[in-house]
C-alpha cells in the first residue's frame, strides 16, 4: 500500500500456467534460463537469479527473478 490505494509490487508464478515474455515457465531448466536471459544481474545467497534493476540494501527492484529446486525453475517473480 502506498497511501493512495493498493499497489501491486510483484507477481508470482508457481505453476506452468504462464510463461515469461521470452518463453520460460516453471519446470524449465535453469540452463534454458541462462541461454534465453544470459548471465543474471544478481545471484543471491539462496541461488535465486535476478535480471533487472535493484538498489542494494533496499526493497526497490524492477525485473524478473527465477527461484530453483535442483536444476529446475520452481518459481518466477516479476517485480514492478
């Protein structure tokens, strides 16, 4: 919430019902993510891959993040 009304800050996908603009879906290999998106802008301590813009030590993010189990995408988060 931002004082004006509800604001969506991110969208999470946990199943194969949706794909990214570049065709990645939950269940795809992380190798496919690397081929399609290239090297991540940030890999955090939980091995989540983030592509986009972020401000260090804040919650400001704009981009897409891939979480993984093993070598498969388990969750996709899109930040505004």
